[in-house]
């Protein structure tokens, strides 16, 4: 059932500022990582991905950084806009299992 | 881009009844589909992996007799919540993997909100 009292980590930024959302992943054998955006009541939406043989990948207004040494992933959003307000999840794909495991999520709140 | 649909988008049912949720890949054939559940303010938890033409693989702690999965065709997987109880109320999301794509990316459906009264 539902868990009472859980709160997503929240990042509050001003419109136009850059946002950095962090994620720690668990499996050093994971070979593929994805960032998803989820708006309320909707399914996850793909933002950007990165393979384990890379440490940085850029998209439109977004950059993903991968630090395998400390098992850390980050998503940078440039010039954050109100439409970026959502919950952001990182996900890792296990090389052995070929399944996606999602992180806990971060709520990005963009203040106009 | 690849599109995955779910039906219904929301459903309310009485305790003890069964509910079927459909997941369809609209413009590609998906040999593998996944079912997740998500409680409010929580992450997506993988329930099972659905492979076309074979039995689903359930994650630890997920009751296979309660959550029946059928992947009857390359574009359709169904999740049936049997003898639903209020604690089954959740947001159920499916995803599909396009074997013609890079191999790892999953395309997610819009989710189905289940409320059991």
C-alpha cells in the first residue's frame, strides 16, 4: 500500500537558472543510464541517455555526466523553464539482467 | 518516435473484483514489455518482464497469481489484477522495448490509475 510521509527530494530553482539533479546508482555492472522526466499523472518521458563507456553526453539544453568511480550520475538543465517542472528519475540498466532499475526521483520546482 | 498506449487510463473497481489493463506498442513490435507500479511520491518499481509467447518473469515479492500477465502478441501485453484490494490501488505503467532500436531504450505508456474501493 501507500507509504505515509514520504517526500521526494526537491530542487527549487529560478526560471532561467541552470539546474543540476544528482543520482547515485547501485550497480557497478550497469552499462546504460537514462534520465526520465515524469509529470504528474503521466508516464516517464525519455530525456537523455549515456552508456558506461562515456562520461558526458549533451542534448538540447541538457547534459548528463557519469562518474563511474563513485557511481554517480547527474543531469544538468540549462536555462530552466517552468515547463521543466516535474519529477526526474535516473535509471540504470543492468548488463546481466537487462532490466531498468529506477532511482528515487527528484522534484524540480521552477519558480517564475 | 515509438508510442506505447495503455487502456484504461484510470479505473475504479470494487474490492474482490478483477481488473485488466492493456499495454500496446502502436508503431513497433515489442518482443519484451515491462510492467511497473508506482505509489504516490515514490519511484517506479518493476513488477515483471513480459516476453511474447512465453511466461512472464516476476520480480521478487510480486505475486504471479495475483498479477496475471499475458503477452499474446508482439504489440499487446495485458496485466490483470485479480481479486483486487485497496492496497492494490496504484499507478501501473508499462513499457516496451523496440528490438529494432538500440536495444536498451524502453518506451513508456501513459500509465493507468487503479483505485480499489
